């Protein structure tokens, strides 16, 4: 039971870190985020 909470906490931290990194890249290079968003929308739609 304790291991599961630790794994979930690590996954949550990794997700948060990834979101921060993407936000930072988007702040530095807005064109990259536009391309990335278009790619994701093309895959989803």
C-alpha cells in the first residue's frame, strides 16, 4: 500500500515537471508550442 502512494506521488511530480518544462519552452519559443499544439490537434481530430 505504501509503495502505491509513493509511485503515484512520483508520477504526479513527473507530470508536473513535464508541464513546467513545456510551459518554459513555450515561453521561450512560442512557435514551437504552436507547432506542438497543431500536431496534437491533428492526431486527435
